[in-house]
């Protein structure tokens, strides 16, 4: 009977015992009782089992929640990264992409600029209003420009030296020579992508829309000016491999009068100009025209 009473007390204490809320003395009392009492021992085991099942359920719920939370967090992270990535791309695409293109074209151009002490450049004008072709020879600081005007059957050959220039004109029924003083020596190559600082590179990169295309089978970047009103319409085809301009298109106006769009194409040949190419024609065949 005494035991039964003890059992009741022990069983009342068990939940607190499991939750470790009971005192040391109570614990000793419960443990000693359970050693000798099968019934209470079973009840304790059953209670512990229940609690562990409950705990597992709770744990599962918690894991589920964490997983769900993590999933949401991951989606948020991915979205955030995507947005940042898109912003970077937008910023990089313009003007970063243009800056990279212009810088790479200028690097290539500089290689050819070093070889410009010997270069032949053929220039073709469209529509061929006045000049159909323009042959330019550059060798050792001397220039020769040959202009042909097919409609008038006239050819002009200009030789430019550091201190003077001579122009030989072959007309349909005449040959004239004029000699002039110091002439400005042209830079054979048009450096359209020139920049001298990161700032000018940045400004330039914002001045053009750059697309890709090809001209006569050569891969090009097409630069369209977007800056000043008067230069809008300037379009440059610059060869990807060389950085050299292959074509320019620009509206032309003379004294404010619109003269339409002129396209100029350039063909280059480096290191092929010979002394013979630079040879002047026989001056005795020409009538010397006095300076005015
Ligand atoms: Zn008992």
C-alpha cells in the first residue's frame, strides 16, 4: 500500500523530472523508487518516448520552416544579384563597352601609324561629284597626291616637300606646273579614335553609337556620331583588325547650303611605295604658272 502511494507521488513528479525541474533530493527519491518499481519505470519510459516523438515533430517543423526560409532567402539573394548584375551590365555596356572598343582600335591604329613613313592610300569618293579617285603616296617625309577628274579629263599630281610643293596638271590640251612655298604635310592616317586621357576616352565613348558590320568583306566597327548637331550623320567604318578607317560618311554643307552626303572609302598598302612612285614627271613638258 505504501508503495502504491509512493507510485502516485513519483508519477506526479515524472513530468517535472523529465523536464529536469526537480531538485537533487527529489531526483534521488524518484530514481531509487524506479529501480524497484517496474510500473513507474514503464511510465517514465513511455513519457520520455512521447516527449522525444513530440520533440522530433517540433524539430521537423523547424527544419521545414528553416528550409522554406532559406529557399526564400536564396530567391531574394538571386534576385538581388540579378538586379545588381543587370545594373552593372547596363553601366558597362555604355560607355564601358564603347571605351574598350575605342581603346583597342587606338592600340591597333598606333601600330600602323609607326609604319606610315611608307604607305599608299587610295581614296574613293561617292558620289564622285568632283574627284573620283585620290591616290596618296607617302615615303620618307614626302607626299604625292594624284587626283583624277574623269569628267574633265584632268589629272593633278601634287608633290609636297618640307619647304615647297609642286603641282603638275595634265589637262585635255595643256600641261601646267605650279610651285608653291611651304606646305603643311598631312598626316597620312586619319586618327579618329585618338584620345590622350581616360577622360577624353570616356567623352569619346559617349559620342558614338557603336555597332558591328562589314565593308568589302572586312569586319568593322561602325561609329555613328551622336554628339553635336552639325556632325550628326558622321559615320565611320573602322576596321577591327587594324583600327584604320575604311569609310567615312558625312553630310556636307558649303556656306550653309546642303550639298548632300559624301562617302569616302580608304584603301591602304603599307611599305609598298617605291622611289619610282615618288618620281616627278619631266618638268620641261609643263608650262610654269607664276604664283599669284
Ligand atoms: Zn511505483
